[in-house]
């Protein structure tokens, strides 16, 4: 019997395959999208350093992180993590707690990573001002003639521009420090144990690099509190679930003891900011002709943009409650 390979996962960027060998282990075989990650060697240098450091913290846990077996640009091979799985949509509040705890533990494990500084794989990745510049450029070029169809979305962006630089300014002032972060903290980037439901390992480490802890938490809020899928067309189904937000906060703060006062003060806001930022990215890609994210239909990125902006509205409506949840959890 020959080894078999089949498409695996639901990622937007790389090509991923599950390689199954007869009477042997399984592997993840992945082709790096070098149009998105042109410096794949730097990316893999980051991943090797990060995974080796995490493994040194958990020598008795072979599933604690990815294991890189081989790399030859643009292909890489990982050991498949058995006995655990990922979810595209969180199904219960307790999963939100476990996912947040796993990402906070990931940040803790890397807090003492020795130098040199990790490579910036995608500079200004969560820089909302930069994403606004990209959107404005895409709108000006309007290469597909789609600008006429997104007047409401562009108006929403304009109404929120003033908040775009809040965290950036705090980082520039030194009030919020740079940390090593994952930068793509979706539920499907944590392997949850099949038996216990506990977080086993954080995966998809391509964007692990210097960043802001708030951006990691904010993307958890964006994805883990969502009541509907990222491409849900019926916006009446799209909102941020408070009970899931509360469990995220409690799970994250149970491990993330490194946060300072400025980070805690902006924890709830980070969810709105990152959701807004991702919405901008979907809208810009739609206007640019769908050159970044994989799409299944002509308006896929526009649908995604609309769900993000609806989530921002939901978080804004619950802002006072979300802030109170953070304050209570921070008091311990």
C-alpha cells in the first residue's frame, strides 16, 4: 500500500495535506505560500527557534508544539499531532477558556526566548493605520470596479478611523511593550485534546514574531466570541457572545500574568480593534481583486468584511459589560 495525501484543514493561505503512511505515523505536508511569505527561510528559522524553546519547557510532553521534520523551500513536513483536533467554530464557552489559556501559555513559554530578535515575517501585520493605507490605495485603484458596491462599508471605516492608532501610540510611547506573539489566534490554531478538551499545542506558527499581546487577545475575541462563521451571509446571526468573552478573559488571565496596567486597560478594546482591522483587510482584498485570501465565490471577501463590521457593532453595544468583565477577572 502506497502513502496517501489528502487536502487537510481550512486555512486560507498555504496548501496543507495529511500524509498517511501504511502501518506508520501520519504527517502534515505543507506548501508555504511564498507570494505571502517570500522569505520562507526566515519564517522557518522563527518556527524552529520557537518550537525548540517550547519543547525545552515541556520535555515530557511530545505534543506540546509542532515538530519540524524537514524543510525544503517551499515545502515543509511536521509530525501530525495525534489524539487532538481543531475546531473552526467554538461550540461551548469552556472551549473559549481553554483556547485562551493555551495561547497565554504559548506567550509565557516564549517570554524568555534568547536573542536575537525574531524576524518580522510580515512587517506592520496588525498595524491598523497601515491597513487603512492599503484600503485607501485599493479603493483609489478600484481595479475591479467594485468600489461603487461598498459605500456602506467605506462609511463604516471612516466612522472608526480615529481609533485606529490607539494601541500603536501606546506601544510607541513604551506604555505597552513588544512581546513575542502568535498573531493569528483563531480557535483552529489550537489543538484540543480529544479526551479532555484541554489545549495541547498552538499551531500555524507562520506569523509568530515580535508583536503586541493585545493583538493576540483581540483576535481571540474576534473569532471565539463569534456566534456565526466568518463568511455568514445572514448578518442577523452575527454577534459577539458575552459568555464566551468572559471565559476568554478568565482563561487568558489565568496564565498571562505578564500583562501590565496599560495592557489590561485595553484588553476589551483590543477585540474591537482587531475585528475592525481584519474587516479592513477583507475589504481591501475585495477591492484589489482577491489577491491575498483564498475565495470560494466572487463576493467572498465582501461577505467576510461585513461579518467583521457587524461583530464590531456588537462589541461596541456591549463595551461597558466587557470592560467590567476584564476588571473583575483582573482582580482575581
